């Protein structure tokens, strides 16, 4: 049969267009400008950051409201995890103590039996006439002897070994989760950013009056919080050692670059392709 246009459904294999439509297997999408977070977008609520805008030491922008709520939530989670861990440790210690006590009791029991003349023999080894009596006196054997022998199939679900749910150690401190790698976040290290905003909402560089975009490198001076484009910072601010706006003394180590996800063009960097891995049957 001759193939006729895309509506051919009689084929035994998918066309390229059909395979794309199924969303089956690993998917790759090229990310455009719309998929990128703007440099002045709060990484927690994903909206344009509301004043007061805070900046962490690695250049992640957030609203103060969002970052404070995030810190509080993480602190509560850490406290909860610590409590869980403590409870688990207490339970483990109690269990160990109980096992030790049971072991001691067994030891004392067998010692007493030896004292009164009954030999502490395991069932089945020697002494045919005395074995049965000793076994009866020894009482029930610990589980795991003959009962397990009856069930020889290892795939019986009830015989599968179980691991006790272990409480995990909490994160050592509050973390900023904005970047690819988490880093410690401390409230007193946050810098309040001061943008110069135009009437249309654009953020402007106070020095050269250019609109700041994801493609421009935006630097924030940590002591005063003024956001200035990188070119002006390297030319004027670091040259004179003072902020262009408020004349606050600054040095090179006070400059924090605002993290931006790029523009969707290869030239402005950032992650360009998103991949969703999926196992698919290969025909
Ligand atoms: Zn926010
Ligand atoms: Zn950060
Ligand atoms: Zn500038
Ligand atoms: Zn300043």
C-alpha cells in the first residue's frame, strides 16, 4: 500500500511525527526564553521579587517574605528530624538492653541447670534416654529452628527480611536550594538589593541607565545593596573604590553577581535542553 500523507494509520511502525506525538520514551525539549527565570524573579515564589528583595551570598534573588518563611520551615523540619532521630536512638538502646537482659537470663538459667545436674544439651546431640527429658525441661526453643526448615521457599513474602525504618540525620543547617548545589543560608548574610526601576518596570543600571536583562551581568554591592551592571562596576566602582550611587566604600570581594538562568540563546549560557528520562521498549 502506498503511504498517503500523515493520516496513514495502517503502517506497522510510527512515523516521526506520530512518535513525537506519543510522548513515549525519553523526551527532549529545547528551552526558550519563556522557560527561563528572570534575574529579578524570586526563586521561591517564581514571581517578580517584591521589595524588600533579598540576595544570598551566591546571588540568588528572593522576596524577604519568601526567604524568611523558607528558613523557618527548614528549621522546623530540622527540629522534627532531630526529635525523630533521638526517639529512634532511645528505642534502639532499649532494644539492645532488652536483648542483653534476655541473653543474661539464658546464661543464668543454663548455669543453674548445670548446677543441679541437668546437662544443658541442645536437642538431638547424644544421650538418647535423657535427651527428651532435657528438651522438655529446656522449654520452647528460640524461633528460627525447625519452623524455618518447614518453609524452604525463599520467595515467600513473609520470609523476606525486613529492615527497620531508620530515622535519617537532619541537614546540618538551613540551605539555599536555588542553584544546582545547595549551600548554607544564613539570615545575617542576606543582602537587601536596591534596584533602580523605570516607570515601565524595567530594572536600570543607575550608572549607565541601560535596562538590565538576563543577558547582562548584574552585580550587587554587598555593603549597600545597589545593583549596578558589571561593566560599570569594573570601570567606575572598583576603580574609585566607592559605590556609584551612595559613595559607600566597596572592594572587589563585596561584589555579588546575581544568578540568572540565561536567555534561551546559546550565547547567554544556561541550560538549553531539558530531558525527561523514561524507559521505553525498543521495537
Ligand atoms: Zn517570593
Ligand atoms: Zn543561594
Ligand atoms: Zn551600567
Ligand atoms: Zn550604594
